[in-house]
C-alpha cells in the first residue's frame, strides 16, 4: 500500500502538472494519474484530493462508495451540496468552511477526525478522517488531501456496547425489572429505525405484557394474557416453539390471522418475535419488534436483537433470583428465630454477632448481652482447650466444619451440656464472612448417660450370665461361671452362691465362688437362723425375707454384719445379697462384695434382681432337665420292653394265623371226599329210583343234593379264601377296566336275555397282583350282577373316585337291592349275609375275600347303600407310579 507521505508528494506533483515519464507533460500527467488511480482504488480507505482551485485531483473507489458522486470533472461546490456532514450527535451540521477539504486547503493537519455523513436516503455513516495539506517542493500550498475509514460498524458496536453496559449496570444495581427491560427496549428502538418493541413475561401458560413503551396501549391490552401455544400469534408461537418466529407481513402470514384486524388498526405490518430462554432451557418470555411496514430482519438486525434478548434474559433471571433470595432470606430469618435448637453467629475472633431465642434461653443471656462476649469465656475450662484447637483449624481452612460435645457456663452459674456444630461462610476469595454455630441442649442425655454408665457393668453381667444359663448344662459349672462373670465383668471383688439347708443349724452352704475369697467362706459360719447373731447379717435376712439386702458399708453401725473383721481383712467393704427363689420359697442366694462403699442405683438394683431371678430359673431348669432325662430314660426302657412284647405277640399271632389257614385248608379238603360220595350216590339214587319215590321222598332227596352242592360251594370259597391269604403276590400294572369288561361279558353270556347298561371308565389302572385283583373284580361285579337280577334294567358302573398319597380309589356301583347301612360292618366278615339264600344265592365268603385281597395290597374297602337304592363298593389300591409293596 502507498504511504500517505508518498501519496501527498505524488498528488502535489499532479497539482503542479508534473508528469511521470518523458513523453511530454500531457502524457506524463495522464500516466501518473492513471497509476495513482489504480493504486488508490485498491485501498480500503477512502481518498479524496483537490487542488488549490477546488478541482478534484483524486476520488478513489472507496470514496465513491460512500459519497456516490465526486471526482475529476465534478464541481466541488455541487458535490458538497449532495451530502451533509454532522457532529457525532447526528444533529449539529458542519459549516462548509469547516469541512475536511476546506481545512486541508487552509493548511491544517488533523488525525482521526470523526464525523457523520448523510447522503440522500441512505443510512448515516461514521467516518474517521485524516486531513493533510498538499505542498510543493517549495512548501507552497497547492491542494488538500483527506483519507478516511468507514467506522460505522465499529462505532455502532461501541455504542451498543456502552448501552449494554448501562443496562447491565441497571440490572446490577437492582433497579425494578420493568426499568431494566425498558432500557433494553429503548436501546433497540434507538438503533433500528421505525422499530417498536415489547417484552412479554411468561406466567404459567400465558404471556403478560411487561414493557412496550412505543406500542399503542389498546394493542398491549389485546395481547396481554396471550396463550403459549402453536398458532397463538408470533409471540405465543415463539414461546411455544422455543425459537424465533418472523412475521415479515402481518397481512399474509397465517400465524397472526386472529390478530390481523388489530394489526391493521394499529398500523403494525411486521413482527419479529424471539423467545427469551433461561440458561436452563426454560422460556421466560418473548422479545418482539414491530414495524409499520413489511420487513424482514437482516444480519445486523439479528445480531442486535440477539444482544437485546440476552440482556432481557439476564434481567429476568436476576429478578427471579432476587425474588428467590428474598424468599430464602425470609425463610432463614423465620427458621433462625423459631428454631428449636440454639443458633449463633460469630466473627473470626469468636465474638457473638447474633443469637436466636433458643440459644439465649439455653445460656440465660439476652442477644445484646451475648454480643459483648465471645464463646470461649462461655466454655467450661475443662473443655476450652479442646474446642479452641478445633476452632483454630476451622478458621485456618483445614476443615469445613467440626462438632463437639462440651459444657457451657450459664449466666446463673450453672453448667449446660451441649452438642455444638460449627461451620464457616466464606467469600469466593476464601475470606471469612461469618461462623455459624448450632447448639443442642444434651444435658438430659448426658445425665442419663452417666446413670447408664453406672449400671452398664450390671447389664453386661446380666447378659453374660444369661448366655451361661443357655450354654452350661452342669449345675456346679453354671454357678461357678456366674460368680466368675460377676467378678471379671461386673468388677466385684468377691461373688459366691449358697444354698439354704433345712437342717438343725439352718446353714447356708456355699456352692461356688470367684474372686478374692482367701478362706473367707470357710471362716464365716453362715446361717439363716434368726435367733443367733450369725444369722442377723445380709445373707440370713435374704433367705428369711426373700428380698434383696444391701449393706453399703459393713463397718457402719447397725449393718448387722457379724463377720466384718474377716471381710475387711480381705478388702470386702460392701455386700449385696440377692435371693434365689423357686416360687415363694427362697432356696439360696447370690452374694456380691465390693472393695469400697457402694451406692446402689435404681437401674443397677433392677438389673441385679433380674440376674438373681434368671439364675434361680436356670437352676430350676437344670433340676427339671435332670428329672426329665431320668424320666426319658425310664420311658425308653419301658418302650424297649413293650416293643419286645409286641414282637413276641406278633410272631405268636402270625403262627396262629398260619395254623388256622392250614386247618381251614385241611378241613375244606378233607370234607370234599364224603361230600363227593354223598353227591354221587344221591345222584345215582335219583336216577335209579327217582320214579318210584313218593313226593316227600323225592323232596328230601332234592334237599340232600342241594345241601351237598351248597356245602361244596362253601368249601370252594373257604379254599379260595385260604389261598388268598397264603398266595405270593406278583406286582405289575393291572387294567381294572379290562377285567370288569371281561367279567360283564361272561355274565351277560349266561343271561343274554337280561337288559344291561354297563359304564366302564377308561384308563382304570392300578399296581398289584393280577390274579388276586381279578378275584376282587369278579366278586364285586358278580355281586352287582346278582343283586340287580330283579331290576327291569341292570345298570352297573365301574370307575375311579380320585385318590391321593400314592393311592387310587375305584368303585363298582349298581342299581340293585341295596342294604341298610346299619349292618355295613358285617359286610366283609366271613359267612356274613344281609339277604337270605332264597332272595339271592351265595355263601358269604366273597366280600371277605375282597377285603383280604385289598388289605394285602395296602388298601381299604368300604360301601355306601340304602335299601332298594343300589349300592356302591369302593376299594383303594396303589397307583401305577407308587410301586407299594404288600402290607398285610
């Protein structure tokens, strides 16, 4: 780039008419001007030069872009009339004699002269101008030069920045939100021509007008309460979408259709709406800019509106934060004043700044009195060093907080136990603002803790002794363990357990002891008689009264302690005697000795009494356990003896059954021979002499033959019953349904004329001996067939009635004669019949056989019936999956 001094010298030469080549003055001048024009047109700065006569020597491209017209051939006066120069206020116009070129022609040199240029209807521009005179080699003034830079954008940015800072100052100083937002609106309206701005704040699901200084009041009232929703005008839609909505022409954009008439009425032709969004993404409101003519935003507009929206966001968030802070401060004041615990604020030196009512009540001082003190003087001397060391670490930043239980000195001279938690509030640079202390009155708790400490050992003794009562089974070992725990855990010097005897001396016999006994129990002849001095001590009184007796000091007059010298010589100063009771009877005592005068508290008394009761209960349990063990041993012996007798009796019964079965079989077999002879000869007699026999003789012969046949059937059944009892069993899966169908077919073949309705359920399967179970089905189905002979239609059903526990229950149901359930217990006995032979034939052995077979299979058989209502026989057998063996 050409330098300004070089440019001035070249222009001075041109002003004098000097060329740059040897082609003659005219050619040199033209060449120089052309070269100079090329150079200056490439410059971003505007360059204007005139000679002393007011003729333009140079007017480069940057100057033409600003002023539109000018340059060689243009009259300077005419050019000046086509634009105006103003001071930076935009109002004060420069006089022609004070214009930059006029000053240059007067020989002035000026740097960075700033002015506003207004050319026609174009936007104003701000120029920074350097003014230089043009002089020849003799320093004669031959023209003037101005070089300028367009600083409009920078100046506007600087101006905008200044206004933004003013707005931020308003926000920072805490002016009302409306004032801050008003300043934001005015900042935009002063920079964007014809702009009318508004800021609406979100209130739930609607927008409320906050500031709109240039908009008609009636229009503001119309949009106040605008819903946040899609299609709810530019602002409502922008708030709903969370992004800017540009309505360049209100007459055509459908978003403002509901408000189009109002827009026409108030002369609003364009509306740019931008949501104000918090840092957390929440829509706080909208910033809208209205124009009287249709208009869309340009890049400069976007940047300016973005800065306005940012400022509005800062103002709104600050207002919301202040509102929340005010609420927090009010809450803090309320909590501080009404807190049930004491709260105090102190400075870095521990001086009180403020204390609430609870803290004042704890120490008995007023808030004003506390402000004249520091917490160190109110701390008990024994706790002072410990707290000050912790507080020093807190102030040094070595910890964020600390807690301490300490004693405080009250105004009335009393002592108060408190638990104090202290922390600091610091500035960002780490410097201390205030120390906060929260104090809780723990005097009651501390007092209770001290009482608890005095009984803690007794509680531990009770606990350990209870463990021993559960664990130890030997009485002497138990008593020894109790004494040892009392000494080692309870801290007693001597402990012993004694039992009261009902002998002539009514002696107390020590059973176990622990601690510093050193021959004391052997020396002291203990008794519970009330007529001798030795029985007037605590031990004798305890046995007689059944109550705890305490001698806090065996040396005290009236203690009644007979063996005091022996006790003191062994370091035994006080004694507690606890009765061991079994109901109303005191059978012994537990004696505990201390090496110094012992003050027995209420809790310790209760715990020791519980210890003695538990020990007495444990001793009773041991005695009962011993008796129970002896009884169990005796029961075991008797059980063994009884079991041996049962085995012997069972063997005898089994042998008798075997003999009986053999006898039955033998008798039945031996009877067959004479019966066969009688049956044969009677048959031959009937054939040979039947026609010669008279009626009564023929009847007698028939009765003989019928009796023989009945006796034969009875013998067959007895043999069958015997076989059932003696036969071995081969278990397998048995199809009960197939058996039933086969039996029914055979019966129906013998009586084809009988009407039969049979219902045999499918899948009737059991586990058992096929041959024996076939006998069960033959007997039960045969009985059903027999007892339904007099029915018009025989109805027989065979099925299952469920089961469980590895058993399946089957049934055979008929519509036959039935029977009275009062005689049901006779059904399964041998030779037992509920109907006469004339009614229904039979021997009375069949159901006994069924019962014997089912029982051998581990099942049961029973029946349900009513006269003339048919009968149902049930029997249970092992299910297919059970695999049960023979049980009887």
